[in-house]
C-alpha cells in the first residue's frame, strides 16, 4: 500500500511539473541557475519514480536514489517558507508551508519501509 501511495504522489508531482513549470522554477532558490530546466528535470524524475513504484519494478538502489532526491529538493521547500511574499505565497498559512518540511522525512521513512 505504501508503494502505491508513494508512486501516486511522485506521479502526480511529476505531471504537475510539466503542467506548471513556471511555478516549480519559481520555488528554486535564487542562487541556482537553469531553473526551468531543473523544474522539468525534477518533474521527469518524479514521474519515472512514480511509474517504477506503481509497477512494482523497484530495486533498493532506486529507492536510495529517491531518498537522496527528496533531500536534494528539500531546499526548495525551505525557500518557499522563507520567501513567501517574494513568491506570492502569502495567501497560504505559515503552518501549511512549515508543515511541508517534515513531510520530506516522512516520505524518506516510507521509502525506507518499502525496502524491507
């Protein structure tokens, strides 16, 4: 069940990157170049992760890669929280943006459980 949930989350997130690349490029911290490329690339990775998980064709090394990926994109979540006004996110409550941060660890933990 965890594999299906995570696969669905990754698949939806990956598709969203292609539907609204500007939104995802906008949450990449300012010091990182090639924001649009990174938005599409991370979307592609999330899409592939989702498909692999949903098909059950997943190996531990791929799960390890997914966990590393989640930590690699974590700065974007921090950036969203710390730059709400700059990004036009002031309509979202602080608790919602702050609440996203521990979700990364939860997702990493779920992927760890899938390995077992």
